[in-house]
């Protein structure tokens, strides 16, 4: 038996299912991933995920040239998630196979724990998956996207498809919000702020920018404000690991700022907010329905 979940095979779905993708327009996943809060949730996920010493070591150790390719790496991560979410099943499977092939080559030994690991160890993949699911769901709900408890459970269940694509064995993946909360309760003793995590989050706050961008535009302070909002939406225990305040006032202020951010972006037409991958997904589904 493989240590990773097998990739879904094309013969597991019909042509219509392929066009709809693994989620489709009726899913909670599409509702959350097209909401303005999604971008903030993505940043929250990166900062939360950095608190796992071994997972963060895998990022830092295998990111030679990361400083010079920072924006490109961020773009590739976004393209992966959007393709898995909005692409056809065939497109999602191809993207997942490419990422698995890359992960398969990477390994290391994390200094603070002494653990030898492979980047595609199932528990590390599960940590990254759960960090993203928790971040995107909690941020959307705090931002004001109407989601019932049943919707929240449905999102966690839908995301088991994303976990399987990256290789997480299905029996490890949370299927409800309660499962997800229990996972974080179990793993919290393993989390810590390592030098790699500190450096990674510092780069999130102060990413490399060309000199003229810093001088002639407000890009640097605007980005810093955006990342600060993502940081403030993390749970108090995570902020405290970063030696930052974890007070309820901070949570209230973050929620208010997040709702204001979402309200402002909702004034922008949807197709202007969406990436080409998202627009292509909606167009493909609309074309399939019309046919």
C-alpha cells in the first residue's frame, strides 16, 4: 500500500463531472474561494503553517533563491490552489501530479527536533492542508460571508478532495469542523516559533520589491497593512507563539477591519476581482450548462 493517497484516476468520473471539477459552482468551496476574504485567509494560512517546525524547515531548506523569486513562488502557490478549486478534474489532477513529483524529491533534517523527513510525509501534508482549510473558513466567517454551521461542515468535507489530490490518506483528513478543531488541539504541543518561521513571516511583512516600486508607489505600506490583517486573524495561541498580543480586543478589532475590507472589495465587480483561472472555471461551467 502506498504511503500517500493515490491520485484519482480519470476513469473515476464522467465527462460532465470532469468539466465541473472537484467542487463546482454549487459548492461551499467556490463560495469561500471567490469571496474577498479569501486573500486574507491565504496569508493567515501561510503564517499559521510556518509554526510547524518540520513543515517550515521543508519550505526554508528547499527554497534556494526564494528571496529573488518571492513573488513568483507566491504566484505559483496561488495558481495551484485555484487550479485545484476551479479547474476541470483533469486539470486539477495534472497540477497535483506535478506538485507530487516536486515534493517527492525533497527531504531534510529539522535541527530543533532532529527529525529526518520527506516533504511529502503524510503528516506534513495534512498540517498544510488543515492550516489552509481552517484559515480560509474562519476568515470567511469572520468577514461576514453568510455560512451556517452546516455550510462550514460541508466545506471541511469538500476539502477532503484537495487533501487526496496532494496525497493525504483519506482516513487522516478531518471531515467536520469539530474534527478540525480536535486536530489543532492535538498538534499544538508540537508547534513552535523557529528561526525559519521568524524569517519566513518577516519576508511576508517585508517582501522583496524593486527599488522604484518602493519609492514611487505606496505598495510597501499597503502590503504591510494587508499582511497585518492576516496576522491579526490568527487564533490568540498562534499570535502568542509569535510573541504578539493575543487579547480579545485584538480579535474584535481584526474582525471589524476584516469586515470593512470585505465590504470595500464587494463594490468591485466580481470578474475584476477574479484571476484568469477563476474566470475560466466559471466560463467552462457556464458553457457546459448551455450545451
